[in-house]
C-alpha cells in the first residue's frame, strides 16, 4: 500500500481509540438510560450519536468524509438485491441463533444459581423489552431508529470508518474479518458474537466490493426490521417453522427446506452481486490493485 494513499485514512490505532474509548462508552450510557424508561427515545438517541465521534474527528482532521464513510451511489438493482440478500441472511442467522441459544442454556445449567440473572434467557428478555412496541408511536420510533438510522449510521461507522482504515494495511479478507469481529464485540453480547460476526462479514464484503455502504446499509436495515418483527411476534411465523412443535426439532427452529432455500439465495445472490458490480464499474482499490 503506498504510504501517501494510506495517509488519506485514519490509522488503525486512531479508529480503535475512537471506537472503544469514546463511542462505546457513549453508547453504553444511552443504553443505561433506556433501562430507566419504557420510552423508545434512548434507542434513537443512541443510534444518532453512534457515528458522531468519528464524524467530528474526520471533520476537524480535514479527511474526505464521503470517501471514508463510503457514501457512494449504487444502482437500483444492487439496492433491491441487497434487500433480498438480507432476508436470506436473517433466516440463516436466526437458525444459528436458535442452535447456539440451546447450547448456551445447556451450559448455564451447570453454573451456580447466582449466575441466573446473567443467563442468556434473562438477558435476552431484557434486550427484547427495548424492541417491544406497545403503541403506534413505539413502532414509529423503533422502526426509524433500528431500520433506517441504525442501518445507515452503523454501516458508516463500521464498514466505512473502521473497515476502510484496516483495508490500508491488510488484504480484503483480513480487513473484513477484523471489522466483523469488532462489530460483533461492540454489541457486548457473548452469545450473539458468532451470528453478528457472520452477518458483519457479509456486510463488509458487500461494502468493499462496490465501494459503498449503501447496499450493506440496506441489508443491515432489513435484517433489523425482521429482528424487530420477530421479537414482537415472539417467534418466526409458523409457516417458516418445522411443522410439529412436539418434534425433536421443535422449539422455534426453521424448516430445513427454508434453510436450504435461504442458503441457495445467499450463494446465487452473491454471484449476482459480484456480477452487477463488475458490469457497472471496475473498482480499482488498494485491495485489488498491486502496490
């Protein structure tokens, strides 16, 4: 990587400091406020504040904000494909979450009762409370915050600010995986780490491949939309689940046929995504261009 080109981006150390010493505590404070009220405004406030430290740093340091946040336009077909991929992502991640949750509950059974307050079930119930809507205004606030604002602002921060910094010093795969790990760790929920890491890896590849966070922001927003809907429905719709609740599969697991279709959709969706990017523009970046 030419040193002059890398200087157009913040350093990896700067990114980590801003993310973990400023952004994370700020986001944690907003989360604490959310426990003191049944209103949904802390959710919106937290998402609005999330990219603010990074934005202020870039602005005062005179970096190219649009370039680093990857606010580049893409075609409508990439946007539509991104939304479709998000549906398939969510179904696969949902099933992984069901399987891992069963393992976590089994492991927790061996721990002393004093740890019960921190069990996945108890903490999941507390987290779900933030996303439960009890009025039309709650729905407006949650959808706006979690789907529109979170989808855009979290992608600006992670797939833009964070990932672009690591891309200057690492190959694409390494930069994407590091960013996905940071993204998962930032959620501070151990039993969600693998699911969020896998989702973040897919979003990172999408943002890198078309040099824009718009497709990943759409996919992120659609994923959050399904999460909000499933939380309020208490489960996935019955037609997505294994037919018999009394079967050995049971317990809210998705029908195997649905998972096969979702896996095929992801595979072919990524092929089309890659082809569309190639057709619309050849994107020379530090990752696919020799130094």
